């Protein structure tokens, strides 16, 4: 039996454009953009269904993720903290 590996989704970062994309699981791609705002910064998060099979199942499955909104917020905060670390030391972002 092969031991489980830590889950670490793929990332794409373009600091000049204020863009970050995160890929995870079999269907998820999240894209974040950062724009100037009078209050500081405006962060927009868009979610895309990039499943190559069973695309129709994603909306149905997501209805069963109780507590997902809270975990998504915590994950977002953690990701921002990791991206802001000046020492380039990163935790697993997944």
C-alpha cells in the first residue's frame, strides 16, 4: 500500500497583473484578482468548473458540502498569509 501524499493544488501567480489561480481536485479552479480600491484592495474570487468528466455532478455534489463556506474562508485567509510571507517559507497551501 502506498502512503497518502499531502494534497497541494497547482498555483499560477502573476504579481504584475494582481492575479492568482488555484487548481484543486477534479473540478475546481479558483481565480483571484486584486485591484486598487479606496478602502485598500478589492479581491475578486471566481470559481470555475474545469472537470473533464461528469461536469454535471459538480453542482449536485457541492450541495452536500456542509460547512464549506466556513472552510473556504479559512483557507483563503491561510493562502493570503502564505503568499505574504517575506521569508519564502511556505506551508502546504491545500
